[in-house]
């Protein structure tokens, strides 16, 4: 859903930026945020309104509302708001693996991002090829770390979820 919001935001903002004089006079960034919010709301309805899509929509909504009201989006608070809203709408979802794994993976990614990653940097006299190679290494390392963080978090969340699922249906009742 974040990809959909990003693409719509970019396309709408780029379209309005192509109109001469409009970019300097009108708040096209806010218009793009509103368009992205509307499209992601429609996408939420189309996708079936599951817990993971609710979390994603709420987090995207908080960020886009921040753009509309010129406020920064704080990621850990955004995740907290998403969890509270999902639990207000469906409190029983806290025991479902989709809730646990979605929020655990997102929490791990946010915590890892806030911690920061070590970036390899080339010297000022490095060749263009060396700087391009370092950029590629940085991207691969970043993607690998993100994958490990999300994978480990969902594995940790999956353990209690699958155990609870087995225990609840282990003995048939008569």
C-alpha cells in the first residue's frame, strides 16, 4: 500500500508541477497527499480491510495528514496510533498471527531505521565506478538488514501465535 501511496503522490505532484506557474502559487504537495490518501483508502476497501492493510493505511494516513497539516510524521508514534486504532476497531485481532506478525515486523523495521545504518563512503578522490560500487554495496547491505530484522521479528511473533493456535484446537471438546 505504501508503494501505491508513493506512486500516486509522485504522479499527482509531478503532474501539477508541469503546469506553469501553479507549483509556485498552489500547495501541490498537499494536493498530492490528499490524492494519495483517497486512493489508498479506496485500495483498503478493495483489498479486503485485513489487519495488515489497516495498519498500513493508518500509518500512511498519519504521514499524509502530517503533510497536509505541515507536521512531521513520527514513525514509532505512527505505529502506536495504528495499533490503537486497529485494536479499537477489532480488539480480538490482538491474538491473530496477522496482527502480531505485521506489527512486529513493522516495529523491527522502524527500530532498525531509527537506530541508523553504517554507510560506506568513498573518498573525495574516488572514481565514479568505486562510488557506484559502494552505493550498490550500501543498498544490498540495507536490504539484507531490513530482511533480517523483519524476518527475525515475525519469527519471534510467529512462535506464540502458532503455539496458541495449536493449544486452542489440540483437544476436541464433547
